[in-house]
């Protein structure tokens, strides 16, 4: 394997000639053995970095700061990366010191060396096209890294919303399928009043709808970027018209409505958007986890639990108990929620830890936000496909629980009065007999009257009633 010699502030270093990254990336690869997770595992982030570099090259060219042949080569190299090439050359650990400098230099070096090849030169011949002087022209890590992060986050949130729409559709199908399945609602895990299983699943649809709205709202926070700020927001080493020009080029390259922040000094140090997005992710995770808790309770048993619904049997549930099947899909989604909640704490502390004109902890914020979104997306699609789509209802069992529940007296209260309802409930508890039988025995209602009252459609929504005299 042939080698090439590169140098930086620290000194000279040999680089395998087949590699597109250079000396600064190699040093970062040695320094940061932290997660074992490299940039290559976050392709959306890599393509976003390439989009930033392409937009910057176009802006620099339009301002007569970059020669046309260099602009063309840089843009062609960026397009290749955007289309999926060279991702294996992004080798730096996602958590790194230096506020993302190693990530930025990894991108600069890969793009520069590929552009050199396009121009007919050898990798490392930086006198013809340089990672810092040309690819990184008019930029700093402190504006290019956050901008790429925000572009990637904007796209990843679309993916998460799409997965939630899949989950919503599955719940809506079940809401319609179970619209006539009468069951007992519960509060404090105790019998409350009748409802339908369809209403229960429709409530999940509404919960998901609300959180989709929250995510779309939070997504708008990352439309504002600080590209053009360079080091701290003053725009040092950039053309006076550069910030406006690169905003236009970035919109063209991404096809998204990204805008330049009004105060670039503020935008370079502020990570409040990430805190809010993380908070919304936590909200989504908590609510979906609650749905999974419900599914585990409703399917519990099957002989000694609620057993109102059946979850699809995905795998044997025990190495020692034959016949046992566990609710493994809701369980794994619960665990994803716990992870997202923990990540929110990390993001909170990393954002709080920013000092003066820069928050150096954006890499750990990016890592946790990308991880949370990826895990949630996968979890929601799994929950939809491998659990909710296959749920069936134990309709007769649900109905028998209603007829035998003490909670049925609440539905009878407007007809037989509070005192009679209390006495019936007390006797049912003490005797173990059903409310239905006791009401008929005491002749508080006729069977036809009672059957009319406990029809599902008469117990699950407001209804004008007249008390029996």
C-alpha cells in the first residue's frame, strides 16, 4: 500500500494513499475512541455536510473568491457524497472534543482529495486545491458544523413524522374495527364506566396527531442557521455579502427554506432549539410508552389478567415456562422511550454547559438527537407492523366484564337513582353476583329497559335520560 506524506500544526504524518481523508482526520481517529460509532453511521449528517460545502463553494464562486475549476470540482465531489459515495471515509467518532472541528475537517479533507482526483491530481497535492483554503473558504467549524447538523435534523424529523403517521394509521384501523366492542373503562386500575375498544384506540390516534403537530412546530426552529458567522458570529474572514449569498445557495442546494439568523453572534452560541426539540421527542416517547403500557395491560393474562385484546405472538416468551408468550414489541418500545428520556437529560446538560460565544458540546447533542430519532422511528414502525396491525379483540370477554362489573351501576344511576345504585353495588360486591341480575331481582328496571340502557351506543356518549319513577 502506497503512502503519502501530509502535515499539520502537530507535524508530518504518513497517510495510506487509498484514503480520502487526511492528517487531521487521522489524528482525530486516534484521539477519540469514545462510542465506537463513526460519522459514517449517520448518512443524513454526512450528506448535509456535503450540501453545506457545496453551497459555500457556489457562494464563494459567485463573489469571485473561488476559481471556477475549483468550484466545479468541489461541487462534483459534494454531489457524489450526497448521492452516497465515500461515506466510509467519514471515520471520526461522533462524540469528539473541539466543537466538531474533527467532523468539519473530515468533510474538508474527503471533499478536497476527491476534487483533486476530478482535476487530475493526486490525493494530498493540496497546492492545487486545499481543504482549508478552498473547501473551508469563508467558513469555520462553528458555523458549518451547526448548519449541517440543523439540515440533518430537519430531514430526520420528517422521517420521524412519517413513522408516526404509519402508527396513526394502524391505530385508526383498529379504532374502526373495534368501534362496537363494548368494554369497561378504568381509572386508578379500577372499574369506571363502559366505553368501546374503538374509543380507546381512537384516543391513541388523537394523541399521535397532537404530537405530530408538536414535532412539525419544533422542526421550524432549525430552519434558522448561522452559516456566515465564521468563528463567533462576527463574520471575520468572509465577504460582506457572503452571509446573504450563501443563504440563497443553501436554499437551492437543499430545497428547504433555511434562513440566516438575524443575530449571528447569538445564533453561534445558542442551542435552545435543540433543547426544545429534545423536549418534544421526550413528550412523544412518554406518550407512546403509555400506549404500550396500555397494550400490555389489556393483553395481560391470558387466563389471569384483563385479556381484552390479543397481541400477535412474535416469539416464545420463556426458556423455562412452556406456552408463555410475552408482549415483546411493546416492551422494546418502552425501552426506547426510557433511552430517549435519558438522552434528553444529556442534551439539557450539554446545552447548559455552553460558555461565552460557543457551545463546544454540540457533538454530544447531535449524537443523542440523531440516536433518539432513529430509535423512535424504528420503534414506531415496529410497533405498527409487528403489534398493532395484528391485534384482535376478545369481544365476548369484554362484554361479560361489563355485565359483571360493579362499574355498570354508574350507567344505571340516572335511571334508578344514587341510593339504589349504591345498594346494588354493595350487594354485588358482597355476593359476587352481577349488577345485571340484582337490578332485575329488585325489579328496579324491566329486562327490556335494562337491555336498552346497556346497549353500547347508549353507554358511550351523552344521552338524555329520564329517571324511572
